[in-house]
C-alpha cells in the first residue's frame, strides 16, 4: 500500500507537500523561502541551521499516536493505526527521495531576482534533515538507520518526538545513532493536562513520556531539548509541573514555543489560545526561577523563548556550531567544483551523495 492509496493526496499537494515513497514527505517552510531571498533565518540558527539548506520532512506521513488539540496538521483516516503487514521504505530510499523532492520544490527559485546564485546552489545541496513535518517519527522502525545514514551522508539530523516510544530512543543510543539535536515535545505539566491536550491514542502515554525524558542524559553526542508548546486556556498552567519535567530530563535547552492558530487547529481552538511573546517570556521566567535554567534568547517572530541549563551547555553549542560550519565549508568545495549551473536533469536526480 502506497501513500497514494491511503490518503487524500490532493489535500497534501495543495498544501505544498511532495510525497516520497510509500510513507514520507517533504514541505518547504516560510523560513527556507526567506533565507533563499537573503532575509532572516529560522530561530534554529541558534543551533547552526541555515534555513535554505534544511529539509523539513517526515518518514511517517499521517501516522501518529497522539491527536493533539493544537495540531495544525491534517488528520486523515488511518492516522492512528499502522496497517498490519505495512512495508517500510529503506533509509536511503527516503533520503534520496527527500533530496529530490526538496530540489523540485525549490528549483523555481533559480530565476528569482531576489535569490543569489550562491544561495540557490547551496539550497540544491541541503545539509540538514529535520524530522518533524508530520506524524511521530519514532514510529518508523528503521529510525536509527535513517539517522545514521543522514549523518554519514554529511548532513545534520534533528529529531522531534512526542516521547511516546522510549524504546526507540534507547535504540538510537545502542546503535550509535544519536541525532544532532533531540527534541522531546511535552504537552502538559501533569498527567491530567497532558492527556486532555495531547489526546494520546496509546496506553500509559504520560508514563512513556517521562521515561523518554529520563533517557535524555544518555544522549551525550546530541544537543538535548525539551520543548513546551504553550496554549492559553489549555496547557499554559502550573509552571511548577513543567519545572519538575525539566529537572527530570536535565536537557541542555528548554524551548517554550507559542501556539499559532493555523491549519486544522482552527477547528478546535479559538484564536485567543495564542499567547503573546510577553506572556511566554513571563511563563519562562517562572520556570527559570524554579529550575535555575536561564533565559538565553528570544525570537518574537516565532514566539520562542530559549532557556539554557548553564554556560557550559551554551559554550558546547557554540563549539558544535563553529565546528560544523568549518566542516560544511570543506564539504561544499567538492560539489562546487562540479556544479556551475544547477539543472534538475543533469544534477537533481543524480548527485544525491555530495
């Protein structure tokens, strides 16, 4: 069974997705477009991400074990149960297909007068995979192999998980497949608020999330991040509860991200559920007082507040950024010798390892 046989494909295509294989997809975010035009980058530039070189993808399109009330994604039939006997694509199939899909989505920028030749060529040779577009990535059973292959192919990997499958995180450690950044998104400060907000479709979800947080200390090669999505009138309560989760996970960073009233979530929540940047900052201050984590950076456009565990964690992040930029500079020299004027027919389907 392929993607086309289980989904209303046209809805995804109209939303700007490119489908990859049986169960993966790529879509371009606003920051990729902005970066191509020489404008500002996504707030993830804090971690060294160049938005025009970022592949926003999922290996599990329309497969998720939560039905979050604030989720903007399309919840089509079959989302909450993987079919018996489902056959999964291999990691290299997904990576190759995602790179081609990214190029097809962006190749039209070649003629845009706002896009420099250098930026365009860099976008055609992405250096980063963000596994967060849709669904719960840890449902993909070959996730350790996928992350390893992404990194072996000279790209960084961000994994964003709801923490419901801690056994998959254990596999990442055991198989030496730690992502560059590991995000665990937690949707409430207590079991009651969490269950109402996330509407999990699996048993003992709160217990599994806590187990995932306990595993964060094992990811000594990754930047570890706990993300709290703040929704007014829903889960933006009980800073003491959130502080307890931070202490449990002991991540390098905590991100508070404001809910945005877009997509499917508009059917479930009012626009007043969106907190202001000032409200998020105030809530972050409460968590800071209770944990010792310090507010380090804010991004008003994305309504994000970043807390850092200590200066050692921040210095480690800066060192990782610096080393990565040096590596990218050397790696890019190789394809730049071969590509003067990118064309899909000549390069887009063939130069997939670079």
